[in-house]
C-alpha cells in the first residue's frame, strides 16, 4: 500500500473543499492501495471520446464526470455496452443533456471511458464508519440480490482473509459464487483478499468515511472493481485516554467486596430501600443523612448515622447515593475528597431525559469522576450485587453463596429481576451490576472485571448502547474467548431505540453493525428476559455443545411433532438415528401408539409409573449414537401432573432416573416440563428437577432457542 500517495490524494480533495472523490480519484486511491481498480481515460467532447474508445477497443462504457454528482446512474450518467463510434457520440450527448435536466447546477467535466467488462458474478463491497464502532466492511451479492433481498455480510475492520472468507460463506446466495446452471464459480480467495485489503485501507486511513465499490465483477481467474465512490472526512481529534483508569477499576473491584459501605440520603418515604438492601453485609454500614426527621428511623434500624463522610474514620470502599439530581455533583465531590472507592447513584433525571439540565448535571458528574480515581457506577442505576459478600442492590436477594454467572444491565429492573429469579432457575449469581447511563465506568469495564474472575462460567448482559464501541467490542471478544457471553440488546427496533435514548441516553448503533459486532466478538444474542434466563441456565449448568443434532424424547405423538417443529424452527437438526440404534430399539420399543423414529414417541414404552428400565435404555441408546449431539426429554406434564399429585413417588423416581443418567452422560441433556392444569404440582416438579442438577425448560420453543444459542457460541469457539 502506497500510504503517502493515498494521504496526498485525500489531502488534495479536502483542500479543494470537497468530501466526495470523483470516480477517477477513487480508483487512483484504490490502485495505490493495491486493489484491482483500473483508472479510466477521460474525454470532454464527442471527438475525443471516439478517439479514446477506438484506442481501448469496443465495446466501451461512458460515465459522467461532475464534482457535484456522486451517484451517476441516478441522473442518467452511465451508458453501457457502446459498440461503435456513433453509439459513443450519441451516448455522450445523452449524458450531457441528462445532467443538465436532472442537476442543472452541476458542472459537466466530460466522461470517463473504459472497456465494457465481460459478464461475471456481480458483487458489492464497501466501508461505512459507525460513530461508535468505527469502520465496518461489507460485502454482498450485487444487482437484484442487493436491491431486493439485501444479501450482505458485515464485519468490523480490520479483518484478515480468514474472516473475509467467513463473510463470503455467510451470504445466502453463496451457491451462486460456487457456480450453478452451467456458470463457472468465482475465485473466492481473490474476493476475500480484496475484502481484507479494503478493510486495511479503511483502518489505516481514518479520513475515509465511506467507500462504495459497486459493482465488483468476480471471475474464476480475477476480480475487477468497475466503479467506486469514496467519501472523506476530518477525523475527530478527541482524546479518550483516562489516566486514572487502572486505579478506577481497582476501586470498582474494592466496591464489589467492600470493607465499609456508606448509604447517602436514604429516606423513610422510600422504605429505607438501600439500608435494608445492606442488611446481609458483614462489614460496617454507615448512613449519611442530615435531615433530623429521618435520623431516628435510621438509628432504629441499628445503623450509625453521620452528617458527612468526613465524620467516618477509615476508608469507605463503596457508597450508594439516593439524593436529588441537583445535589449529586456535590455529593460526588465530597466522595472524592474523602477517598471513597466507588459510588453508585440511584438518582435519575440526567442525560436519559434529553433535557438540557439533566445533560449538564451528568456532564458535571463525569468531569468530577474523570479528575479522580473514583469508580462512578451509573447514574440512574441500582448498583452492585455480590451475594458471597452479602452486597445487595435490592432487599430480598440471595446471599451467602458464591455463584458462577455474572450479569450486567443498563436497566435496574432487569438486574433486580435477574438476581431474584436466577436462584429459582438453579442459576447461582457470582456478581451483577446495574450500570444505568454508564457515564464513566462503562459496560466494557464490568465485562473485563467479571471475565477475569476465576469463578465466572458465563456472562449475560442487557445493553441499550455503548459510547466507546471499540472498547466494548474488544472486551466482549476477550471475555467470549473464555466464557459464554450472552447479549440482550435493548432498542433493536426504531421505536425501541427511541425508548432506549430516553432511558439511558444510549447512542444506539445501526442494527446490522451491532449484530455483526456481536457475531465477530464470539458472543451470542437473545431477544428477551426469559430467553436470557434460559440461555444462562443452560450455559451455567449444562455441558459444552459439539453440534446441532438433537435426540428428542416425547411422551405422545402430538408432542413429538410439536417438539420437532420447535427445534427445527430454532435452527437445530432432528436427524434419523443410526441403524444400530434402531436395531437396539426394536428389541423393546412399543410402536403401538408410539414411534421409535427421532423424535421418539415413547410414552407407551416408558409407561406412567414403572418403565422396567426402558427410559434408561432409550437414553443410553441416544448417548451412544454418534449421530446425536444433545438430548431432550419431555416429561409430559399435562397428562402426568395428576399422577404426580396423587403419587409423588412416581415423580421422584422419574427425576432420580433422569438425574442419574445426567450425571454419567457426556452430552448436553435437558428436560421440558410444560405448564399444566395443576401448576403448583408442575412448579414443584421443576424445582425438584433443578435440585437434582437437571436443566429444565418450560416449553419446546424456549428449549430450542436456548440450545440454538449454545450451539452458536460453541461453534464459534471451535473455529
């Protein structure tokens, strides 16, 4: 890559007051970068156009040259397949008149002339620069594939040839590239090389804001960029460095395992929420309250009250503040003066309101925090949770036992709900953080902290937007290389994005770039709270996946059809079993009213009370079958709930069998216990199943989606 030539060309365009390069300038830049773009010749009138065309050889292509026109075809500025001198003369005149009609103020500077490319596979490629994540490279099938079905793949730049090849393989029309109906395939390695070089160009030159290479024609032996449009910008000179970051993150770690805590501004009207949340802490908890009407109620709880932080001897590792927003900057200054390690502000009314006063107050908080080493959690959040330390962000959360699942959320409600519901699902929380507007300490910082914790087995998060996208991407990528990372994106729809802005002031990135970033980082996405809980239960308590081929056991014919549809719709496979498995099943399987095909309609074989060991035999066959990667057993709660209510031993015996199999199985295994008319009985069945170490889902659809998410994660890890 001739970097100096590229920089000089960009500088000359900017010096002329333009942002868009002409086609000739764009192709010169690409050629300097080593990309397969030939620079066309030019002509100002018909005579010179004919002379150039004869030198090139017919057929030729003419395109308008005008510094005011970026999209030439939209104003009739492109003429293709011109076969002789007369055609060239007529085409040039049509282009000139069309420009005059469609853009009368635009300057006509002649036409470019190039050889008409022979037919091949049409592609598009390009770069767009997301304001949060930076340059992203795109490839797609050209022509109708782009315009109608939008068949594209995206990655954040820079990428190598291997990632470029993955992008090409993701295209839904990838079969076209391999060749079909007598048409030869293209050289995909050359296309991947072009993508990688485009990515490198955009990464090396932040002045490039957009790059459209459309069309690119790919052949079995070469690739040719036929047209190009490049837009440049003046890069931001902002400095995002944080000299206190290392100490700030050390203080955040202190806050998760504090030796002393201060609660600032808690009140009777709020039920002394924060002081009640700290009741399980085995360390000193202080109240900071100056209102004489509030102090007696605080002291009645057995909490020492002080009128300022300065009255406390010794360091405070973590503070929680519930003061009004206009007081928040003063409280933060007081914390920094008294060397408080971290503070979370339950207080809301900042940038999420989009009003001037809220934005001003949040910026004041940000500046105070950045000038110190304090870890600012939030504002507009519920703060930190560490059950092993007894640190809660809401009364009633489980404490006393360290878990292996971490959760990060920009929603306080989602954080608290997750922490309260996780134990019901058999999920044990290690650490959780409600981070709200994440003004200084961002999601990436919590990810780094949690991923480095040796107790962590999986990380989930609810995110509405990130300020420093590259930092977030790199942190997710590092974490996902060690643990499953599950992301629920708030604001995925246009209406949701508006709501997210009013909620946390998030800068929502384009949906396609976000999805590409998650995939590229090796994380996986879910679309709701239940899906998050399902995925985290499977990741934290299930086994590593080796594939998508599922062995399904149902209790009735209708359920066997329903579970197959659910898993197939989720993107999993329900394959035929191996011949050896069918030979074994034939020896005992009752096919009257049942079926030993996969899925197995096994109710008649297993029975309602005593199965004579047939359930173990079925599961053992699926365990040994090399075709099967994972297994699901549906417990038929709708028909069996009455039996379980009358004969609890029948439920216990069934669950004991499944638990014994699960303990010796090497494959992912889970059960489905669906809602039934005796919901209390079913709820007890789920509780007992989880107590025995079983993963339990409430529907076929939820089980299918969770296994799909797990399969996606482990497939990426395997690559």
